[in-house]
């Protein structure tokens, strides 16, 4: 029966912990059984990996399973953003990115601040427009009032003249 080879602790720590090699790969380097490498890890009090950690090292981190509909929806959203950027500019593209949660938290906060500023600016512009229209209406109404007054004055004067003529006629009739 063959004598079991001894593995040095420094070698095992370097290969297993630093280089993150599996027991199987280390066993291949040392020309021994992977179970023997595992026993040496335990004897030398080297922290071993959990099955999950080992699986991640072997297979890589698994991606979240995404349904076909989710993939399609994400692709349609991406296309909508591109078309919006091309057709109607950044504002609409930014709105779509915001609505479809394609922005980081900081981008979303900045976007909301810009939207508030735009709302405030629009409100100020509407107030100024309302004031300007009110002033224009005041001027128009004053002109109309003046014209109406002139017309009424003219009409009243004509009426007074007619009454005066009628009175003159009547006074001539009495004589």
C-alpha cells in the first residue's frame, strides 16, 4: 500500500484560498484523490467553502431567470427610448426612462427636481400671460367705453337739439 503524500499548509492555502482552485484541481496538480485534498484541508484547519460558494466558483453567478415577456418588454422600452431621443428629443426620452425605471436613484431625483423647476417656470409664465391679457382687456374696455361715451354724447346732443327744435316749433306755434 502506498504511503499518503503530505501537503504543506502554505501550498494548500495558496491554491485553495488565494487562487480559489477546487479540491479536484489541486488533486490533479498533486496527483492524488480529491478526497485526500479535502481531508488535508480539514486537518490543517483551513476554512473550506460552502457548497454554494463552490458552485458559484465552478459555474459562475447565476443570472435571474427572466421570462420572454420581460425580455421583450425591456427591449421594447429600450427601442422606445431610442426612437423618442431621435424623434422628439431628450425630454420625452428622459420621461420614458423615468417611467420604465431605467434611471439610477440620483438620476430620478435630478429628473424630478428639473420637472418641479419646469412646472414652477410654467406657472410664472402663465401668471405673466394672465396679467398681460388682463391689462390688454382693460385697455380695450377703456377704448370701447370712450367710443361708447362719444357715441352717446353725440346721440344725446342730437336728441337735445331735436327737443330744442321741437320746443322752438312749439313756442312758434303758441305765438
